[in-house]
């Protein structure tokens, strides 16, 4: 009977671990937006929960919702940036250097522009500015125009970094082993 209960406990742990690790398998796009002076500032990540080792895809978009064109002027390029913060401290940012090249863009009514304005999405590999893997926990991903007086354009979404399934499975098996060992003593 004791052996049968141990098997049930093992099966229960395995089921629990699989349920936890699959909680982020089908999550939708994680987004947020603000509207200022008839312009929408929008940021998104491809989901809200990431396992260590996964990549975070980011997008920042500006849409003119007003009836007049809107022009943005910059004294450097690129005009945009993404920041990732944990507990108020910067962990990572996409752009760490700029060219002293002036740039501008104008959005007519209904037009939008997406950043980065490349064919590929911007990827954060869950490493900090020094290339070290980040810790588990909650982070704030912010996209915005990176030029002092455009600070009002910054929009954020929260994400969570969790252990990959192997780590969770090893932790569960270890916990189970400890519990079973204590029962034998």
C-alpha cells in the first residue's frame, strides 16, 4: 500500500510540473498603449511569460489618430529604444549608442510607424547589458522614442521569467525524493 501511495505521489508531482510548465504555452500577445494628443503609442511583446533561454520579441508602434499630420524631429539616430527594468533598475536596453545624424518622420492621419523599422522583430535574449542571463522574476519592458522631450511616448508591459521545464522537473523530483526519504526515516 505504501508503494502504491508513493507512485501516486510521483504521478501527481509529474502532472503538477507539466501543468506549471505549460501555463505559458498558448498565451496571446502582451500589449499596452497610451493616447496623447490624438497619437497612440503602443508596445508589445510576443507573450507575457518566458522560460529562461527563450527570446522576447518586441515591437513599438506610433499611430496618428488625429485629423492633422504629426512630425517628430530628432538630433540623433535611431529615434527609438527598448528598456527592460527589474525592481526599478535597468537590466537591458536595445540601443546603447547613437549616430549624430538628424532624422524626422511625419505621420498623416491614420498612418503608423513601427520600431524597430527592420524586417526582423527586435529580440531580447534574456541577458543583461553585460551578457549575463537574467534572474527569474518580474520585469518591465518599455518601448519609446529615445529623445529627452519625447519621454511621454514611453509605454510598458510586464513580463515574467520562469525556470525552464527541466529545472522545474528536477526541483519537483528532488522535493519528492526528500519527502520520501523523510518518510522512511
